[in-house]
């Protein structure tokens, strides 16, 4: 697979699989996706509205949405695909009558920002990394007349909102899935939403069109692991809630893949050849090369890594 093909498909997870299958993106919830979208308790006052894996488009709703109930209202982290606003509100109402007062998006993709417009207006605070706001402004959902739905608050490196048991810390550690991936820490609950920089236990999906980097992602993850303290629970981008050790393991998994890319390029192997030879080390139990034939995968990630490594010479 050549890099042009990779980039043409790696524009947004929310439309990726349906696009390559020649279908239109889902217009809204389907019976299967509604059935798959449950609200589950993570810890006191913290819930996740489950997303779904891109391997099953009949049940696809977008990324995992965190629901954090504070004294002053509800904070949502990520809003799934367009059309999911009413469903998110309905699920939230099953656990609290408090209003939604804040949205945080982990990154720009439409399966994590698609229903922002359903909540914008009034005094709702909407927060993203500064690069993510720039990326979002290029999307049809947030351009032209829709610019009013863009986030109204950004940060550069770190940001804290709330205090005490309601404190939320936001971190940006560098490029990875995109150039604006936010790590969202619910400090008192020792829990962090990592978005799609750790979406699943497989090779990453890296969006180079929005500044993502295969080569830099391991360092970004390692910095997160080294910097954030007192977290034991992880809300991933698309898979079930995990543990801190999972993030540590994923950082090592991506590092070893980049090491493989460097060694393969040095040996004169093409990305295609190296991709066919790549195997997941058995020590990474439960990991796959890719979650589907159309997302990520060894060859596509290797081609991006090769291009990055050549550019740095």
C-alpha cells in the first residue's frame, strides 16, 4: 500500500471504514449501535457511555464518552458521531439530573467530536488542545456558519479545571494519533481518558493529515506514563475500560514497532516487505496487528514511519 492510499483513508476514524467500504457515513444511531451503547459505572460519579469498534459498522457509534458528575454539572469527554447528542443526553439522565456544562474533546476526529453541536450554546464550556481547535476548524462540521460550534477554550501544555474532588487535569505530551491528543485525568478518581492515542490493543491508527506521528507516538506515550501520577484506571478510545499497566504496555508495544521500522529500513526492506514479515511479539497478549483490514496495520504504519525517518535524515 502506498502512502497516498494510506493518507486518503486515514482522515477520520468516524468515516474511515464506511468510506473504504463505499458506504455513506452513518446518519445517526442504528438499532445495533443503540443496543451496543450502554452507560457503565467506572467509579463514583464517573461513567462511560460505550463506543464500538470500527470492525462492526452495524454497531458503530464512535469513541467512548466519559461522563463525570460534578457539583456544578456534568462534564463529557468526547461526543461520538454526529446525531448521537440525544442518545448521550438520554444515557446521562439515567444517572443524574444535572445539566451538561462542559465538553472536552480528546482530539479532532468526527467519532469523538461529531455531536458537540448538540451541547454548545448558553454557558457550556468546550475545551480542546490548541492544535485540535485548528484541526477542527478544517472540518465541515465546524467551518463556515458552523464555526459557532468550535470549542471556546484551549490550552497548550497543561490545564486544570475544577477543584477538589471535581478537579480535571488536561495534558498534552506531543504528537501521536494526531497533533493535539489530550490526556484527561479525573484526579480524585485516579482515572484517565486517553482517547485514540490508545484506542485498541493493535498497531495505531495515525492521522498524518492532522499532524499524527508513528515515530513520535512512543515518546509521547512514555512521557504520559512518566509524568502522570496516581492513576490506576484507563478509559481507552474504543475498547473497554482498562488499567494503568495497559498504557505502560502499549507504550512499550509502539516503541518496539518503531524499533522494528528503523531496523527494517536500515536493512533495505520496503514497507511492503517489512509489513508482510511483521508479527506481534507473543509477550503482548491479546494484541493484534490491526483491528480490521482497513485501519492501521503494519504496512501502512511502516510506510508512515519510513517517510518520517527519511525526512529526519
